[in-house]
């Protein structure tokens, strides 16, 4: 781990100081008369990224200031004139600090330009005003990976595969969206979905830390929005990708995209398949002291799982008339996870061998999902429009587990065997309906308003059986059929005001009323709650000058208990260690203030969050008298966090770019643990980034990685972990194909661990989880069809903010 960390730190922190240059010239027509209002765009030659833009002033004069050493190209364009490009402008070759391009002559258009082919490469990470954007399509090391792998490399994101949770900037409660749609599903299904989704289908991942009033108030840590690729090209076109990957298992994957656009009609289809198989290992240590008896238990699980995934999306957009557009979308997946495991649990009592349990278990966890969306957008006039969305979401999970437990005494002499099996069938139906209205009152004022209703129905049938005298007998305490109804009604209004070029303001207010009722076949109203909350948001952006600006924002969020956490269930890790639900969970409310300061392309952010009744997942609770360990979600009294982020993109040469992201977090959590107050604090940091190198003959290679220091995990702590990844690519521009080879987790250091020590209660617990190892992957991609660009329609759906809380 130390070797990986030192190498990662060395690679990520390589940077140089650069001199500042300016670049200018004069644009004229064929008579050498200076032309005003000509668009002049400056791009970096390395990746075609836009650096600066503007228009010519009186006499056709323009100038770009504060440029760093590098190679650029310029595009000059004006209505009725041919676009003009000037390539290979090298600022380092200037005699002084200014590059003078002299007179630039542009000519009138003689023939209609039929096609434009745009090629650009974006950096892996882009810091926007309210979010970090991960350009997955631009990353060599991300190709052929799963979306979950990419998230693990993203700045400030912590993925706990054992707990099935995702945290961002030290805070739980992240909402995962796909094309703006919340994934209303259990945590294990969310991770299973993301692990089954190949990154080849993903355009960008947005890490949204401050959500506006238009989005649902759920989720303290913000949103992770996964934006899938969609072609805006006219005619028929598409692409396909094939990946082969292996090492301690295999991970083949493939995907295909098809798109057809003609006049008013757009049809699109996407399909992906993957099969992941990598050996896993879980260690658990439990040290319990009660009265004069000390019991030390070690449990090691060697797993041989595989996951097979099918994902399908298809849809249609049709422009009924100039003002009205109808959209229909359908999507679904069938993800099957299957595992065989050999578990060894050993107990020492006062230092002497006492009991050994050998556990053979088989598990299947198969999630099926189908969704449909109807979207209607209507433009009333040039300044206002409304949109209506109706969604239907259906989830089905089948999760049987078989256990065979062989017991031995301290001398490893066989005692007896027990057979246990459990079954959990979950079905979820969600109906979101949403109406949104936007109005541009003036050039400086915009208003948005909307209504939303979400009806959710959850069924969780649980059965635990023990084999006695060749007959399966149900355990009545662990068996039951549970039903949950939840209705959320919401309304919001927000407005933006731009009084000047330097100032902009935005504010919104959202109200949500929640009704939740959980019952079973034998007990009604286990949970019966009605509550309403107001959620304000405020933003202020100030531009100090061309190189400096800042943003200040405040918002309030709610984190509701997930469906699975409310429904009682029990999963056995070993005969004395269990994962269970918690019907007493309460929602939490978080208030956050965030400040961003931008210096050119560098971004420095700071945030403070106070969360009341924090929901901490998979918290360890031990019954010291019986030496039994339970893992379940708990409400903490509160958590406080102060977070600072620095984003440092650097162009070192025209063929070497770099980015470093550093996230530092101070956390404090207070809880009533086993009826005793406990307070814990922790300072942690997350370093992530990449080094990208462009080589001759369309070759490129990339190093990327991250390191996460110890952090709070509820009232426990997580151990440090990280990974380093490598990739190399060859492109064939004329045939629109590419070949990429990569290595993920070069040093096999991606091991997540947690630790909880409570000496006053007489126990200590540690868990380490290795979900995968170093893997080699080879990916081939091919694009085909027309490349005539046409604007694509941007639209949202009623479940833009929906599909999360099936957890």
C-alpha cells in the first residue's frame, strides 16, 4: 500500500511554473478593412479544448491575455464568411511575452458548408461551479471498466462494496441518477447495477454537491449523475465496443449503440452485456470481553462469485409541431449475481481454542428492472414553456441463500452440522408524476416552478428456515411478509437574477410532504409517519475580474430511511454475525454552506455541513453476553463536517497534461451507542488525479489513481486504501476505431476496511474486504454511420430525481 501511495503522490504532484503570454491580431475582409464582431475562439492543440473566446473590437482587433506555455489554434467565424483556422501557434516561440498574428484575412462564403466533423478530447476531471465532471469517454484507463470502478477513482467518492454504500466528501446519503433519473433501489442493487454497467456506454459522470430546488430534497451528500452516450448525428449511425479482461477471474463485456435521426423523428437504442468474475476475500475479527471471559473470533470468507448483466434502453423523440415534442423511453436490466463461498470461523476463549465452524454457502441475488416514461414538452412562446412527465418503475429481486455449518471443538473434532436457508423476495413499484414550468421574465430574470407526486409500494417477503429431522422448519421470529406504502408530494419555485455581468443570484424553495406506512401480515402500522419540510436554496456568484470569481451557496436536504432498512430482515455472515434492518430509523436533516473560489482554471472550495439524526449504515452492535454481532443502520445524534477541495489542472507541455484533486475533510460524530454517549472525530484526505501523454502516430497513454486516508464510518473508522491504473491507446481516425489496453489496480491495493473499538462496552471489531484484484483489459471500439451534426433534444423525466430509495 505504501508503494502505491508514494508512486501515486509522485505522479500526481508533478507540475511546473509557467510564464504568462498574450496573443492577438487583426481580422480583415478582402479589402483589408477591419471587421468588428467576428467570433474568435482559442483552442488548445493537444485536445481541442476551448481555452478562451471573444469577438473583435473596433478595427477588427482582438487579444487573449494570461496564456500559459503551449501550442494553440484559432478559429475565426462570421456570418457569410468561411471559417478560418490558424494552427500550430506556439507561445513559447515568441520573442517576448506577446504573440502577434498580424493581419488575418477571412473570405466570403462561396459554397454552402454541408458537413463539419468536430473532434475534441476533454480532460478526465473538469471542475464546474456546482459540480465535478468526470469525462469518462476521454479516459483511457476507464475504458473497459465498470461504472463502479470509475466512481472509485473519482475525487472524494468512497465506495463500500460490503455495506453497499457510496459516500461523497465524507458524507453518506448520495443519490445516484442515470440520465437525471434517481435509482430507487436497494443499495446492493445500486452497486450491482453500477458494477454491471460498462463505462463504454457512459459519456460523463457528474458529482453534484449543491442541488437546486428543482431536484428532490433527498440526499445529504448530493447527487452522482451518470450521463449515457447519445448521438446527436443526423441519419443512421452508431458504435460498438468489445472488452476482454482477465486476472484472478475474467470480465468480458460488450455494448452497442444505434441512433436514427430524420426530420422530426429520433430513434435510439442501447444494449450492453457483461460477465464479471473475480475472487473475493473478507476478513472479520471480533474481540469481546464479558465479566472474566474473553472471546476472540476470526472469520475468513473466500468467495468465488460471478455477475451476469443485461442492460437495455430504447426510446423515441417526435416533434409534433414547432412548439411541441413527444418523447417515449423504455429501459430495463436483468442482473444476476451468484456466489459460492467457503467460510472459516474460529473462536478462542481466554486464549484457548474453543470452537471452529466451517460454513459452505451458496447465494443468488437477481435483480430485474423495467421502466417506462412519457414526456411532453410544449413551448408557449419565446420566453416560456412547460413539460409533463409520467414514469412507471418496477423492480423485482430474488435472493435465496443456503448455509451448511459444520461445528468442531477446540481440538478440531467434529461435533454436529446444521442446515439453514433464507429467502428474500422484494418487489417495488413507483409512479412519479411531474409538471414543470419555466418563464423568462426579462433578460435578467428567470423563474421556474413545478409540482410532483411520487407513489411507492414496497413488498418484502422474508423466510428463514432450519432443517430439523429432514424437514425445513420456519423461524417465526425471522420470517414475515412486509408491506410499505410511501407517498411524497412536492412543490417548488425558484428564480435567478443577473443584475450585471459580474453578479448573479439564484434562490429557491421546495416543500415536501411524506407519508410512510410499514406493516406486516401479523402487525399493522409498525411504522406510520406523516411529516412535511421546507427546503430553501440560495446561490450568489461574483466575478471579480477575468481571472477571479467566487460562489456562495446554502441548501437544506433530507435523508429518508431506505425501504430495505425499514423492513426487518436478517442475513447471516456466520452463526454469530448478522446483517439486519431497523424499523426505528428516523429521517435526518442537513444544512450546508459552500464557498468556491476560481483562479483561472484552478478551483478552491470549502463547505460546512451540520446533519441532525444522521443515518449511518452498517454500524456494528455487539451483544457481549451472547457474543453476537449485528450490522444495521443507526441514527446518530448528529454529524458535523468541514470540507476543503482543491482542483489543479495543469498543461505541462503540448503533449503532457495533468490534474490533481485534493479533498480534505474534518468530521465529528456524536451517538448514543448502547445507551452510552460517544463522540468521535477524524481528519482525512482524498487525493485523485491523472497524467495524460499524447504520443506520435495517434498513440496515447494515461496514469490515474486515488488514495483515501482513514475516515469516519459512522462511529467507526475506515482504513486507508487506493489504487493506481494504467492505460495505452491507439486510434485510427479515418476508420473511427480505437484499441485500448489497460491495467486496473496495479498493486492490488483496493481493500476496504472498517474498525470499531469500544473498550467501555468490552469489544473491538475489524472488517477487511477485497472485492477484486489487479485486472488486465483489452477494448476495441468502432463507430459507423453518418456524422452530420444535428442538435439533440435535451429533456428531463418525472423520475429525474426518483430511483434511489429502493435501498
